[in-house]
C-alpha cells in the first residue's frame, strides 16, 4: 500500500514541479511558490494534497499508508521506531506548511502577478489524477488493502 501511495504522491508532486518549470516558474525555492493559488488554483490544490499526504495528514493516502506502517512497526515490538516515525512526520509538516503558506497566503512577485500559466492538459491531467488517487486511497483504502493482502497471500508471505 505504501509503495502505491508513495508513487502517486511523488509522481504528482514532482510532475507538478516539472510542469511549472516548463511554464517559466522555477519552483526551486520556497518563494517560487508564492501566489500559485491565484495563478493556478487546481494545481495549488493538487500540491496541497500531495504535501498533506507526504506529511501523513488525513484524509490522504499518505496518512493511511503511514498508519499501516506504524501499526506493523508497533506489532513487531518496535514502538520506539514508530514514535520516531511520527515525530519525523511532524517535523516534515513544518517544512511542507511553509510551501502551503507561500501558495495560499502570499502574493507572487510583481512580474508574476496576474500571469496566467500556459496550459498543458496532459501534464495537468496526470497531476490531477495523482491527486484524486491520493485522496481516494485515503478516504476508501479497503480495495488497495485487499489488493496488497492478495499479493502477499499469492507470494506466501501471509
């Protein structure tokens, strides 16, 4: 489950960075994200979903994936490792939140304000499909969990 969610999160987030770079927005520093919610609201919402998922916040797939990983860690007797994982997720939230603040609460630099992003429907579609998948897995993880358990059973690991 974690691998699937991680794949959607990262293809979406890095795909969004590449998409913005091809449109002339660097995305290399935190301030490059300023005002994205005004220039491209759907892309900013997708990035918000990816960042929340990477931090493990509900109702995203990242939360469900981390929940299963931490539960397995605790069941294996490594409570201290699960605690470290939760603490590191909290630390990551601080860094991800800085990008969210830039996207939603700050305006872009003068030269960017009001600039409309060029459209690339295929790339946007991939990013948005990844965002929907991350949310869908977080809201209704049962099919993915059943699929993963079926794979483990087929391999004789369960």
